C-alpha cells in the first residue's frame, strides 16, 4: 500500500483508489481523504453479473485496505469500482487500440449502462451502494475512434471513454448520475459516509 495525501493534513477517510477523478470528486464535496490504492484481482468470476462484479470489487478494495492498516491508524475506507455494460457484457479497460475500436463500435449509436459501486468499511462494518446510469452515444466513425485513441485518454478508462474528457463529444444523452459515470456516485457516497460517521458516534 502506498499513500498519497490530498490537500488535507487530517484526512477523514482513506480512498482505496489511485483514480485522480475519484479523489477530485471527494474534494468537490469537502471530504478530506488520503489516497491509498490497493492491488486486487479485477478478473470477472465466471458468468458474474455486472451488478455483482462491481459491488464485489468495491467491497474487496475497501476490505483489503482496511485489513492492511494498523489498528491505531484506521479510518473509514472507501472503495469504488466502475464498469461499462452493453448487452449484459462487461467492458473493462481496452487492451490496445484495436480493442478500443471494438468497444466504441459496440457503443456507437446505442444506449449502454455504467455501473459504479461504492463501499465504505469502518469499525461499524462494511456497506455497499450501487449506481446505474444510462449513456447514449451518437454514431461514431472508425476514424474518429482511432483519433480519440491517439489522445491517450481511453487507455485506462472502462469502456474506452471518459465522460469528463474528450469522450464527452460522443454522448448524446445520459440518465442517472454524472459523477457515477465518472467513477464515484456522490449521492450514494455521501449517504454511506454519513451513515458510518453516525454509527461511529453512537459506538463512541
């Protein structure tokens, strides 16, 4: 586990993710945190449903970091995972340019789902919430997909695009959570953190 402090000297939680987008979203809602990414196996287990896959990984990330922290340094841990789903198939990060082309051609001119799960682990236990949003793409040409790949943006993004980046020009309509599509649904995150803070106050 490597830790990277954010702007706060006194973090309220740990973020079990290296994603700068998730860190920025926590900062947006005023949650002081310390970035402490963990390495977990992100393979899909058999015919695992997308909902189960993202909730399992979010909880696994939070639990893994929690278990690695000395008791005297423990703070609530937040884990999250995002995947893009089309025809009930999970689209992870593209392996290369051709894989990105394949993914974005699948999404072209269609509506797909973005599943993002957020988990919080603390002394009061572990809890997970799931956000599912619909995203509709306009028709894409192979030439613009390959040009998009060359920007470098799609390489580490589920489904091969970023709604908060240049990929926004592909999106005709969304229904759901914009922050969830980015990688951290803020409504569900705030609810979870509030519940765990209240539980800690009761226990204390």
